[in-house]
C-alpha cells in the first residue's frame, strides 16, 4: 500500500473520527472551564484574599542587564514580561490546576450519570447481568476490549460466540 492509502485508512477509521470529535468537544469544554475559572471563580477569591487577580501572582527570578526593577517591584506579570524578566508564574499555574480539577469533576459526574443510565436501561429491559459476570472481554479476532455480552465486535465486525447466561440456583431464587 502507498503512504497515502495507509494514511487514508488510518484517518477514516471509526475510532479516529470519534477521537477527533471528542478532542474538539474537549477543547471547547476546556476553554469554557478556563474562562469560568479566570473570569468567574478567581475574581471573588482574589477579592477575599486581597489579591486582585491570581493570574498576576509571580516571582521574578532574573532581570536582564540594563533593566532596573522598580523599587516596589513589578506590579503585574505583563509589566515584568514586557521588561524581559524571567518569572515563575505560580498564579497562572494555580488557575490551570483549578481548571483541571473542575474538568475532572465534570467528567466524573458525566461518566457516573452515563453508567447509572446504562444500569437503569439494563434493569428496564430485564437484561441485568449477574454481579459476578465480567463487564468486558477481548475480541477473539482483533484483541480489542469489548462488552462481555457483545455478539459482534464493533471494531473488526467479527461474529463472536454467544455467551451463555449464568444459571442461578433455583433454591436461592425465591429468597431475598
């Protein structure tokens, strides 16, 4: 195969398109979260702590020759950077850590809701798997991880052997 054909096969895979969509939505979500942190959450926190803006918290490590640092120090990060000073921007780092925390919490909540909806769908259709049944297995053909009860691999489309449901002991079925 030629290089172009290989790239076309790679780029048009279902997983790659899903990944591109997920990446695009994730980037947009991250932009919104960063704005929420810097424009909504941090100003009140900065006001309460006496700092106008956390993103303006920095340490000056070095000032270039010929540039004199003001007696009261650089008032803003932008002023220090414009003067060519080498800085450690711990306020921006703190804002980014807060953004990461918010994204992680949001993703945790979304995944938790999806898992609960999946469980409710299993219960509603009477197809709830036994507790001791594994959730996933490997496809016998392409070795990707798939749902344990899948009868066809979504990646390579191979038909898989049917999974026999676990038989419960009839003497235990009536007791709760």
